[in-house]
C-alpha cells in the first residue's frame, strides 16, 4: 500500500473511481474540481495505491476561513471514497491519517469536512462534530413588509459580480466560520457548481446594497446566502419582500435554510409568512485541529482585543488546553499581554471535549454558556480562569454559507 498525491497520469483513474462511488454521470463535475480550480495541486488529491491501481482517494480543498475576525488556513476534506472491492480493510482510515499529516507538513491550521456517513467513523480519528443551525418556516400567506426605495433585479454577472464580491467581503469580515473568497474564487468551476452566484440583487440608482441566493425546489424555497449593507438594512427588507412575492406566486409551503434563526432575514420571513418557525440543523460538519498551538496563535489578535476592550484586570495565569491529545498553553502576563506556548507543565490543565472547545473558539456558544455543562461533567476551573475565558470567548454569529460546501 502506498499513500501519496495523485499523479497527472492517474487523474482519469481517480475521476472514474469517484464516478463509480458517487455519481455515474459525474465526469464533468469531477474534472471541473480539478481543472477548474485555480488553487488545485496534485498533492491535494490523496490516493491509496495497491498493486499499481488507485483503490481509495479523497480531495483536500485549500481555503481561508474566519474564526471571529481572524483568518486561518483551512484544509477542507471531501470526496472520501474506497473502491467497493477494497472496503473494510482500513484504506480510508489510513488515508485520513495521512491527510492530517500532510496538512501538518504543509502548514494548515484546521481541517474541515462534511460527513455523508455516520460521524462515528471520523470521531475515532479525532474529528469532532460542529453543529450548524438552520430554520424551517411553514408559510401561511405572504404579507408585504414595509416599502423601501430599493429595486430588486435578477443578478447580472457582467454588471453585478464585482460589487457582489466586494459586498460579500464587507458583510462577512467578522462572520465567524465564513470562507474568505478571493475574486478568482467566484469564477472557479467548483464555486459555480455549488451555485455561488446570487439569484437577485437590491439596487438603488447605481448602488448595489444587498443580494439574495435562493432556490425553489418543488413547494420549498431554500435560502442559501444573503448579504446586505449592515449600516442600511432596508435592502434586506426589499430582498425579503421579493422572496415572499416569489413564494406567493409559486405556491411555496415552506421556506428553509442552514442559517441561524437569529439572523435578521429569518425574523422578517416569519413576519411576512405569518407562519410557524421550526429550528433545524445538521451535525455533518466536523473539525480537526492540525496543530493546536499554531491555531491559537492565529487567533491572538482577536483574543487580545477582547481582553483589552473589557477593561478588566485579570491576575496573571497560564492555562494548558488539552484537546484531542494535543495541548497548548495560553499565558496572561502581568502586563496584560497574551501569549501561546506549546507546553508548560506548571500551567493549570483544562481538558476539554473537542465539541466544547470548537463551540467556544468559533463563538457558537460563550464560555459562560458552556461552563455549566462542563461542571456537570466534573470539569471545573477556578474563578480566575473562568473570568478570563468569559472575556476571551463570547458568543458570536456563526454561519458556513451553503455555496462554500465542497
């Protein structure tokens, strides 16, 4: 058995295996992932070779991801598959372990995947589920919200794409778990396959103030993404009115999306539908720290700014985070400066189940929300440690937009 990056001469064989396992008609799609992605390198397609043939493969996507307002280098894992004749002997497990080692070697901070199989397989390899929130609204009728002076028009790529890309950057600058989209990202084949382009935009004169990406599937409307000028949310009202109008015309019964029910568009849709709101979500997103201390160093600017803004005096201390057999030490000096070290045997140990660590890191739950659950599991900290962690890990809005799934 050999595990390595795919060779150019093996790409056809790799694509054929993906089609065999996932989509018999997927040749154009999988070739688009290779030839149409400007960030692609052959080493990102990991393969298991047995007796000269590829028996298992996966793809690693190089992306930049926000945790709070900080940007980390992310390796997204997708397309994990094994030839049906070679399953059950550990090739996929070996491939996943190799991929983490590869990401560590080339300097990634974080691994992300979306599991289509029971998550237990990946949990055994150190991955942790990171639940994403969603919503479902049963539509009774469409009631137009207040009028605005924004005009809703179909998205026109030649006219609107530059402004849409800029608005995305501005809107998501502090959106935890969002992907950083370079300008070329919008043009790449994988992004187009995943329907990254908006459905409609809100315009006022020559100004683009918002966009909405949604799909109609039978009697359901699915909201994929929305962005708007945060300083003037009236464009969001106009976009919502448009969606409500479409739902009325199409006889839509449900509106749903993988977006938190606390997002402003959900509240507007509930009002405009006179419907019932149901909370949904998925646990298919899973995370893996490639190197814990390096990851935390990437987040120091946010952590330090939160501490400085709190204007609270916290006594110097050191906390040794222990997560999934990795450790990193957060040290607060008497000067108020935070530092991250690889280890310190004298630091206060804090062993955290991975799922709680990730929820605090991304801001899905604040430390104050997590702490009672940890205490119920006999994981407790001193008041001084609790005070510091409460400052460093507040609750934030967390959304991984649908078109960025790979």
